[in-house]
């Protein structure tokens, strides 16, 4: 096969592989747009929770109020770590759920 024979013809041209392409042209179903927005919000919240979690490890107070020295290892709050992990699982679950819905044809796609 030559590269010229692999290229799609003008009537079968594929759109660019850019998610913004589909969003800006209104080709995503509203349910997928809503889920994508929710997943984007979950990702941003995950970053904020990660910052909040790490910030707890930079404080030099112990969980049991035992004084620590500057040479002690920083440790994050286990409660904040659990929140961060639960949020990661929720985000991953949402991504998998959305991907399975898209690949199984659950949504009505807007024709080109």
C-alpha cells in the first residue's frame, strides 16, 4: 500500500481528533456534554483537594498534637488522603462510565 491509497477521499474525510472540534460544532449529544463538563469539574476539584491534602503535610503539628521538629518527615492528614483517593475513584468511575456509554452507542449523535 502506498500512502496515497491510505488517505481518505474527500467524501470520507475524517474530522480532526480534537474534542473541541465536536463541542464547538454542536456534534456532541447534550448528555455527553453535561458529563464532560462534570468530569472537567471533578478534575479541577481533584486538584484543589490534592493541594489541600499536601498543605496539611507542610504544617508542623502532629495529628495527636505532639510537637515535631523541622527535620521530621512531612505527613499528610489520613482523612484528607482518603478524600483525595475517593475523589480519584469517583472521577475515574465517571470517565469509564462515560467512555462505555459512548463506545456502546447509548447516545444519539448529531449527524455531520
